C-alpha cells in the first residue's frame, strides 16, 4: 500500500472493518485505468460509492468536473479530510448509499456516471438500486468480486447467468473491462476482482411492467432445478394449464428452465403474463 495513505490511516487510528467490505486500493496505475475505462470526461459529474481513503476519489476528481462521494464509515472522515485536502471538486457525504433518495439527488446534480470499488457485501443491492431508481445515470463502472463480475455479464444458457444478469440487461449492457488480482488490495481479500462497465441504454428492452419483469425473472431462477413451468405455477398461482398456454404463446418449450431464456424472452413472457 502507498506509504502516505498507510501513514494517514495509522495516524488517524483507523482499523479496517471487514463487515463494511473495506479493501482499499492505492496503486496509481490501477486507479487511473479504472477512471479511463469509465470514460470520465472533463465536464462529467461522477458519483462514487464508498470512498475509503479517497484514493479513487482523487483519481476521479483529476478527470471529472465534480465527484460526489458517499461513505458510510464516519471513522474515515479525518482520513478523507487529509487525503483529499486541496481537491476542491470532491464533495463527500457520510451516508449509507442504500438510503440515499436518488430522485432528490438527481434533481440537484443532473446527468452523472457512477465509478466505484464496491463493498462486496452490498454489490447487488447497490447496482439494482441505481438501475431501478435512476433516471439520469449514464453508466456504472464498478469493481466487484470476479465471480460476481461474471454473473453481471453472463449470457443465457451459461452457468453464470442468473436473476441479476437479466435484471441488469433490462437497462444496461455489461462488459468486463479489467481483471484485478487480489494482491492489489489492502487488506488482501481471498478472491480476485474485476471491473465491470454497465452502459445504460434507453429502451434497451421494451417491457410494459418492469416490476413484473423482475418478479418473473426471480421466479424463473427461484429453483434452478425446476422447469420454468413449475416455477411460474408456484410463484404466480397459475394452474398448470394456464402456465402451459402462456409458455406456448411465447414459443417457449414446456420443459425449458429459466436459464435458457434471454432477457428479451423474459420481457415477452412478462408482458403476456400481465394479460392473464
Ligand atoms: N474507494 C476505496 C478504494 O477503492 O480504495 C474504498 C473501497 S472499499 C472496497 C468500499 C468502501 O465502501 C468502504 O470504505 C466502506 O466503508 C464503504 N461502504 C460500505 N458500505 C457502504 C454503503 N452502504 N454506502 C456507502 N459506502 C459504503
């Protein structure tokens, strides 16, 4: 770890909290490559979730017009005051990002992108919150555990494809842009990571009711061993006949399992189900 950051953390008496997913990065090449992969430009506003010691915050601030960082751990306040001294386009808000009113924030800041080294224990809730609630987010470039990265970017009919993949696909295309070894973090975690860029695309997949789409997706993956028909019957209280008619109307094999359906196929299924 960069000795300046290490000293600042030590002098502030900071102890890493595993329960908050505190694995920090300080390598300058890695930090600038994350910002580069995110495509941050000089007129951009960027939201960072989980500033830690402010190393990524600083790298973003060097490229962006403004960075608004959220950090849940107030023990990092004295650390960030030092590491971000003189960085006047960075604003740090000490708050759990899951509790942020995104609509209210968007009214203040306008269009933005998200760049973050996400705390592993809330990766999925943070990504889904943004993709479901945001109206003005252009892209999310996030470091996550490699295994999660593979799930975010998976194609149907592969073991990594799951509910989160199909939920993300409704609003964004996702791509792994960088692999990052565990040795790059302090403290060192037990697994490697990867940076995923999700680019939000308006009307990517058209669906009448996104909430029902999500429910259908979760139903389809509720029991991976069961057929889609069985999972639909159980979740939506359908008769077997109704479920079979529905699948046939969508051109889906009655023996199909959830993981064989593309996000587009889930959208068709959800739209037809809403009419039953
Ligand atoms: N950005 C820093 C870096 O790259 O070195 C720190 C990344 S560390 C993986 C994740 C950070 O997110 C920690 O500082 C942790 O305290 C913070 N955090 C955890 N849960 C959070 C939440 N719900 N909202 C905001 N920050 C959170």
